[in-house]
């Protein structure tokens, strides 16, 4: 989603802040997915690994993916925790008509939290010699990526029009 031209100054700032927070979530989950696809024995090509390693500071792909999964999951969990504790209560108070949508966002945050718990546990067990360990995490990341994309799209479609009407941001 691009920065809207309409709306209040404060509303446009809130939209921009969330777009900035959502962009790395989208790109990181895509990078994790690609890395796990490369590591997956069924799809690994030597040139794919060389290309992927060329951009890494630590050249062990498995280690990078273990750390990347842990970091991404922690970041995503923190992002949703902040939304649940700060942003959604403010939006619920200012715009009671969003009750159903906010309920859905909270439920989806809980679903993501459960997915994260599994991913973090299984990512610690990643082993390039164990095809199943790679496949399990890849399938989980694919499911998370699909779920997260739909969630972020819904959140942006639902909340951004309301943010654009606000005369001060949700932090105030």
C-alpha cells in the first residue's frame, strides 16, 4: 500500500508509521521463505546457495536461518503486542464501530502467536542433513507468510481509513 494523499496530517503520519513497520515484516518473511526453499533438499541448486551466501555476513545458511527465524518471530510478536496493548484499544475507544474488525485483528494476533511458538521451536532443530526438519519449518513459514499477508492487508484496509480521519495519532 502506498502513502495516501488524503486525510489529516496526523492520520497520514500513522499510516506511514504502520507501512514502515509492515514493510520489513513482509520482506523478512519472504526472505526466510526463500532461504528455506533453497535449503530444502528437493529444490536445492548449487548456484542458488552460492547466490544466497554471497549476501550473508556469516556464511552458514542453516545458522542464518535459525537466527533469522528467531529474530523475525520475536519482532513480529513484539509488533503485535504493541498493537494489542496500545493501538487497538485507542482505535476501539475512538471508533466503536470497529469492534468486530478489532476483535478479528486480536484473534489473528493470537493465531500468529501460536504459529510463532511452533516456528521458534522447530527452527532451533533445523539441520541441512535432516530434510524433514527443513520441510517442517518451510511449511510453517509458508503458512505464516500467507496468513501474515492476509492479516496485514486486512489491517491496512480496515484501519487506515480511520487513521486518516484522526486529528492526532494513536500514541497521544
